[in-house]
C-alpha cells in the first residue's frame, strides 16, 4: 500500500516542491492487518505531511523491526507541532490552528480515525515533534504485530 500511496500523492507533493523518500528493505516482514486499512493510514499521514509542511521539504517513510512489531515512520521536515497540540492530535474534531495552518481545510477526524484503525489491528500510533521555533519536522509512527 505504501508504493501505491506515494504514486497517488506524488503530483500533489511535486506541486508543493516536496520530495518523498521510501527505500524499504527487500525482506520487509508481513504484518497482521488489513492492507486496505493500512493504505488509508499511510494516505492520511503522508497527506497530512504534504498539507501542513508549509513549503518545500522532504517526507521520509521508513520501517524498523522491534520486539515482534513492525514500526512504520512518516517523518517530514516541516515546522513541527507544539507539545500542547501533540497532546490533542488524536482527539475527535481537533485541528491545529495557527497562522500557518489557518487556510488548510479539514474536519479534524483524520488522525482520530487513523488511531482507531491502528488500535483495531492490535497496534499503536504516536507522534514526535521538536518544539523549537526553527521547526525540526514531525514524525508519526505506528506499530503493528509481525505475522508469524
């Protein structure tokens, strides 16, 4: 689902001068989960990075195996998200509203839905973002159990 998502979102990323990087290892394990739903999660997270990055930059998608789980990370080089906003990101109808995001359209349901999808498949999702004024980007990570 990741390669399909990158292909679908490539024109929008190119329009905003955003590079997308993804180089999975050849022996990437299968996870326990619905491929279509995982595609929705990736589309939402990459789409948000494109929407909220606020200019040119890079989105990097990577994986790490740890403790029987596959962790997928979507990291961008955008402006970052405040600690206060990070604490509420996965709440229903919550939207980060500031000078940089005021013109971005949305319902505030995307990350709420993504969290529910990941949790229903036995995983978890989290966000990390430095709070420096210069930015530093945002990384959304989710883990799912590896199929045995």
